[in-house]
C-alpha cells in the first residue's frame, strides 16, 4: 500500500469512527445493555471499506465528507448488523470478530439479535433524518431505496441464505458469483451508488461506470476473502481462519484452485480499472482502493 493511500485510509477510518460514536445511542441511557452491545460491535474495529467507498466516491464527484457522514455510517451499520447475525450459532457460529469476542459471546445471543436489529433500524433512520445529509427529499428516498434493496432478500440477506443452503455442495462459477454478488457485493455496490446519488446532477454515464466499478470490486473483495481464509492466520484476520474449509463451503479457491482464484481477483481488479478509464486523476484513490482490496492481508 502506498503512503498516500495509507494516510487516506487512516483519515477516513478515524472520521467514520467519530461519526458513528456521535450517532450511536449513549450507553448511559436505557436500555443500557442493548446500547452497550451496539457500540461494542460498531466501534473500534474493522477496515471500514464501505464507508471508505462512500467518502472516496464523494471525493471523485466533488461532494464533501461532511455531507456523506450519515451515509457512511448507514452502510457500516448495515454491515455490522450483518456480521453480528452471521456470527450467531444458527448461522456461522463464530467466536471471534475484528480481533475480539463476537457479540453473542461477549453478551448473549438474545442481546446480539436485538443489537443487530437496532443497528439496522438506525442505518435507515440516519438516511431518512440525519441533518448533516444535505440532499433533496427525492435523493434521500433514492438512497433509502438503494440501501433497502442491497440489504434484503434480493441483496445481502438473500446471498447469506444461498450461502447457508450451499454448504457441502458444489456450485458452478456463475452460481458462486451470483451468491457473492448478493452476499458481499450488494452492500459494497450500494456504498458507491449511495454516494453517487448525493450528486443531484450526476451524469448517467458516470453513474453507470461507478456502478460497474463497484460490482467488480465487490466480487474481488470476496475472492480475496476466500484466499485469505486459506492462506492467512487468525491473529492477522481478526476472525477464525479456515472456517470456510472446515464447514465445506463453496469458495473460489475450492472451485478454481488457489492460482485460479488469485488470477480471478486480478482480472476483476483490471475490470474495475477499465470502468474508470474515462476518469482523470480525481479517481486515483478509487483505483488504489481496488488494488488494496486484492493485496490486503486481512
């Protein structure tokens, strides 16, 4: 990772951490345990890739970070809620997330379910009402529509359902890609598209190019996750390494081999860059983020 990108990531991660801290309910107000649990999972951890994409897309389009804080928080809250629920015994049954005990271990299963539900509700509340988001009512509605579709049965939740049904089965490459376009890719794609929606007069061609970029990196992100699940270690990942292999889940390395999976990630990165070919230097951070996604170690 180049120094400019590293510095930028730090700035954005700090910004969204502060924005989340300001918007999450205080742990001092009732119901205290629920609010403590929400903050436990949402603060102090994670790559913050989805907020990064919100801020970076905004920067490309000339939209201030201040105007995107609520959107950045919204996509991250949806992501965090999904991780809390994915980690439950009824789902992936994980004990470690972002380098600390998963929420149902640190608190209890019922609190974890409720905290996930509450984080999801807060995400939509922010897009609907947060005063820092200076857009028209029509733009707010479009942002809400993008996030609801990306989060539901035709997006992230649907992808998780397919994932659970696919344990122990062999998927074709199109079937595997379809699963991850929904499970992982939908929210990454939404992060870029929500930021683009904040620009009222965005050119439709520009919007389509950004959407295709997001689709490519959404898939490459999952390919790299599958690779890291086999090649990395628990301490580096901050979550249990080797779970996919242990649970006999369909993955890109299982289907394509490790070399094939790495080639797939590289091809998706190149497609993402091609999507930005009409952009100038203002999109360099998006290009750098695409490369970071396939080169990261966690």
